[in-house]
């Protein structure tokens, strides 16, 4: 079966349509199913991967993303973000002796961060424009 890769603008439009009227989507798989349904309405041969949808959503700031992680046994490395492939920057602190120590790494584009032990993304929660968040009433 053949498929076509939709242009970025068409995919971004499908993501926006899928999130429209929904305050949150609790998994990347569910979001992908919703986006693919919108894409199939435009062209039945369109297809997109979960990773491409997530990266475009972050790149175009189409929704807020929350990243749930677990800790791995190995140390984190200063490289590319596992969520959006952007550069990571060091989180550093100054010591009492005037030197610096690296505490972890933070992505320059999305909310992903890791400490000395590597954090592996396990679940994504996407918040649309309709998300109001918990209400905090002042006494």
C-alpha cells in the first residue's frame, strides 16, 4: 500500500483541528490517531509518524506538552533532546570555591530536562487552547 507524506503546513493544520475543542490528549498514540483521521479526510493516502507529529507540534508551538519520564541507570549526556531533537544546554551551578558543576541538561526548545541520571520519556500529555488548568481561588 502506498502512502504520501503531507506537507508541514497541512500536517500542522490537521494537528490544530485534532486538538480543537479538546482541553488535553493524554497520550502520543491517541493524538496520532486523531491527527491521522483528520489527514485522511484531506487525502486518504496521507500518513505521518508519531515522532513527526510531536516534533512539528513543538516546533510550531501548537500545544503545550508535558513530558513524563523515568530514570535510567546510566548518566545523561550533553547531546540532542530525545523529545524534539533540539540542542541541550548544561544546567550549571557555582561551587563555594568559585568553580562550576554540571547538574544536568535542559532542552532549548521543549520542557524536557535531565539530571545526572538520564531521564527517558515514557508518556506525553498535550494541552490544547481549551485547557483552563486547575482553578485556584484566593481566600
